[in-house]
C-alpha cells in the first residue's frame, strides 16, 4: 500500500494506509504553514472512499473560504455587525461538520 497525494481545487489531498484502513488528509496553502496536513477522516475500507471524503471536505472548505471573505467585506463596510458575522461564520462551520462522511471518525 502506498501514499496517494495530488492537488485538487487549490488543496493538496493525501490518502495514507494504516492498520484500520485508509486515512484522508487535507492541506491548503492559505491555511496551513509548510503544507501541514490535517486529518479529515479515518477508517475507510478503500482508498477511493477516502479520496471522495477528502474531495468533499475540500469542496466545502473552498466554499467556506469564499463565503468568509464576502462576510468579512460586508462587516468591513458596516453591513454586518460583529455578532452577525460570528453567527454566519458559525453556521458555515456547522455545515462543514454535518457534511462529514457517515462512516468516518473526524478528528479536530
């Protein structure tokens, strides 16, 4: 078994084999220093399932980054209060958590 690593929509996806199956990792150059990877999900039966999970998280993460930029601009233009910004940003993070793969254990 070998490590699979490739770019996807500005992210770097990595899938590694371990004793319980496969683990999906992500890294984003704007968010992580020196391409530091974080674990998306673990214990997949196949590398394909782990890749799909990592791609889903990358898609949601890309949308979250774009929405956060818009919210930040709106707050800077006094169209959103800090409280509204925080509530909307929290709702985006809630979507991220809800979309995690059902069969995977997501680590913080």
